[in-house]
């Protein structure tokens, strides 16, 4: 992504009025395929400062899909305890999020919270060995969040915590990747989760863990952060793991996992954020060592199938929207994906509608006003344009 930003900066043009996005005489079809999208993109005349950064020939689509009513899933507490906890419960608490349990002692402990209260749709489980929380340690090594890799560009950290530093689907000594993947999906089914899709996966091997941690320490030291922010650590094979970023799958499509701003954002100081849905799991030599899941859905009524617009028509909606503003900063379309998105049911008050939609990830590079122009490294921000795949109407702000 750094190469992309440098290229954008080199090609930076004076901001002006938007160019025509679609050649005269062409009208995108609602049934266009990925091949049609590739041809369409290659003939675009884009506005200044805007580029396409995804491969248009690799954007899958389906011709039709159904919307669903839904509620946040409520997992069975007894089943979660049976499937996850390996030792006797030593302590129980009732939190606003839901029932909480601790097992074990200072040498090996487990923590489980099943979301039944103010948070619903999942749980958190962590195995802690010798008082060391693996998730805390790995936070200095990898950004275990879905989305573009350069979302980890926060403050002074530019190269630390890169997901791309790790390989995918390669084997670790304690267990083959394929076996760990199967074991995780079996565990999720036994817990009562609906069908899951592995959205991203990374193999955290010992050599790369150590290298990434040194990068983290060097960047923190260079930024003048206090030493307790970049502690020296001793890493071992016990820290190696498979990292799985999962999404709920409905029919042939995944549920979009990141929050985005709805149409009513201009009427509220807090905006109108649409619900997020996430799952992150770590599989170590101890088995499942960490699982965090929230915002997963139990499906209700299935509406009749509807024909969907294709990726070309969806992209045109996004380009028309971007063409109405002057893009003063380097901006790029990082992704285009057909997903289910969650919309709060305003009539029901508690439920949701899951509707098929095209989601475009829009990246933007900027520098803060108080940064030194000679040494400033661009910050990167992402927003998401969401287009109803049935009506073609833009759902996001």
C-alpha cells in the first residue's frame, strides 16, 4: 500500500471538477459479470486524485438473493461452558454484557463471557498461561482486525503490526493449518454459531513474530514513547498460532463485518453507524486459545429472492457519488464486494434486516495540519460506500 500512496502523491494533480466516469453511449447492465467490470474499469476516465486499487476481474457476483429478518444470536451458556472451559469454574460474575466465568489458577486460567445483555451475538473466551495474555502480546505484532492492512497505520506505527508480514495457510510444527481450520469450524458449530466463512487467515510463526515485535519497538522508540509502551519480550513456540478472522455466511454471501455510516448521519452528532459483526480466533498448541465474536445473527423470515444489480452498475453509483465532490487528497477504491449488510429495523425497534448490498472500501491519504510537511507520512482512513444490490440505491452517507 505504501507504493500505492507514493504513486498517488507523484501523480497528484490539481483538484478540479470531476471528469466523466462513464464513456458516452455505454450503460452498465444489471447482470454484468466480473469480466464486464474489468472492461468497464479499463475505459474509465476517473476524476483527479482517484484510482482503482482492486482487481476488477476478481469480483464475484450472484444473480439473485433474498433479504432476511434477523435478531442477534443468543448462545446457550451451558453449551459454551461445556465446549470451551477445560477446568472447573472457580468464579462467576453477572456483568451487564452477560454471565462471566473464570477457571484455573495463576499458572493456567480461562475466562469466558457469553453475551446475553447489553452486547449480544457472541462471546469472548481467553486461555491465560502463567499470567500472560496472548492477545495482549500479539497486539504488538499484528493488527488482528478485518479490513485493509494499512488500517494499522496509527500514530507512529507504519510497518509494525502488518498482517501482510505473515503468510496464510502455511503449517506450524504443532498442527497443520488444514487441521486447525477444520477443528475451529467444528468448534464453532458445536457452540451454536451459524455458518462461518474464513475471511482472512494468518500463520504466526516464531521468526516473523520476533521480527515484527522488533519493528514495533523501533517505531515506538523513534516516536519517543515511554518504554513501558514497547517492552522487551521473550517469545517462544507457545506464542505461535493460527489467526482466523471469520464472517457469518448466509447462502452464498458473507455478512459485512465493519461498521459504516447510514443515511441519517447528518441528523445526529453521533452519526448513524450501522452494526458491526466480527469474529477473531487464535489456535495455538493448546488448541483454541482465544475467541472473540460479536454481532452474529439468527435468521428469521426469508423474503422472496430478488434479481441483483451487477458490480459495474454498483461501481457506477459509487463513482457518480464521488464525482460530485472535489477530491483534494489521494483517494482510491480499495475493494468492491457483494455482502449482506445489517440494517436496524426501525419499526421493530429491536430486530434487523439483512439485505444484499455492494460495499466499496474507499481509502484516503492525508496529513494532519500540525505535521511537518517535509517529514510527515500520510495517515490513511477508510470509509465504506454501501449500495443496495436490489434497488441500486446508495444506503450509506
